[in-house]
């Protein structure tokens, strides 16, 4: 059998289960996953390898209407990912009707389209059939597959559908690689994921993480990270009474970091207020939002 290799952009609305799906396909936790919408901010590549193929998945931020420069950077990452892709994978919730903005975006895409109707396990047969009819009307050439990323339902069939659109060719990355991102990036994502899980309301959306120091030792990783927020009140909430809240969150982050790296981790967190981190071009560049 000839080798297939290519790129698949994963897109959809926030909270459609894109990141859960990519993690399920790759077999490890690469993208941050929380119950809250807009968890994914960066374009993250996950690499699925087999003897006969390599699929490079680009998990993009959720499609939304930009409210500030950060959102514009995220939207640009989505567009670039879809332009570069051999196939576009739309992940959408079975219980939701097609979104006009998503449909308009995909109508302009030139790559073949595969539609994954996620959360089929939580939907009725009638809902699933209705979604198939609606998307078939909008995208007659698309391959439409009901799936459940959480329950691993129809994932193999979805991979096969993606493979059918990939060209023959050599692998783009080493077969041992799972992503093009380094450990420092994933450390930042893990800490930010815990902020989403441990804090409510605007805090997760107002916070960003930057690892400022990384020291690799044989059995230990020492890292310092800064959490940027927009206001002093947010800093106070993050810290909690006598630092109790951030200590609890940092402990959870450290445990996940140790599981991810396979080593002991010493984690030092600092919270800083930067009212313009979401709107300042140089700050966003420093935080990696020009790295598409």
C-alpha cells in the first residue's frame, strides 16, 4: 500500500468538542479541554502516525466574532490552517442547527470537507438524522459522520474518511513525533487549562500564561510561569485568601505536568496585571500569537 500524508484542519464553534476529538484520535492530551467555551486559543498540531500514513491535525480556536486583537489573531490562525489543509474537518454538536457564520466560512474553503456530528451519544436518532439532512443540503459533496469523541464512537470511520482525501507522499514529520510544539508550550497550556477548571466567570478569559524560566535536570524540571490578568481585582481572585486559591490550582497543574513530562516538577507561579495583554501587538507576539 502506498503511503499517504497530509494536513487536516479541525474547525468549528467554541465548545463543539474539537480538542477532545483530536486528543482521542492522537491518543494523548495535546489540546486543553474544559467544559468552558473558547478554551483553545492557539493552533495546535497533533500528528497521527501509522505504517501507511501520517495525518497532521491542526486544532484551531473556535470560530467566533472578533471582539479584540487576540480574537483577530485567533481567527487568522483558523483561516491559515484551513488554507494550508488537504481536508477540513468541521466538528459540530449534533443537538445544534448549522451556524450561519460557520457555514459562510466553510463555503469559502476550497479543500474537501468532512463533517463530524459530535455528541451523537447524547442525541436522539431523530436529531442525528435531521442534522445529516441539513448539512447534506448545505454541503452536498461533504462526508458526514455521526461520532462521539467522548465514547470513541465512529472515530476509526472518521479517520478513514479523512485519509480518503489525503495525497500519496512521504511523512512531513518524524514518525516518533506527536506535535510540532515543545514542552514549554504544553506546560503553558496545562496551567491555563487548570485556570479554566478552577475559576469562574471572566477569570479564565482574562488570563494568559507564559513560562519565563525552564530548567531541565535529570529527574526534575524547574519552571517559573507568569499568569497575566487584566485587572487587580482579577489578580486578587486568582490568588485567593492568603494565596489559598492559586496554591490549589498550582498543585493540580503540577500533578498534570508531572504526568505529562514523566518527571518531578517544581512550579513557581506569579500573577501580574497587564490591562492590554489582549490588545497589544507586541505582547501578543511575545505570547506566541503570531506563530501560526
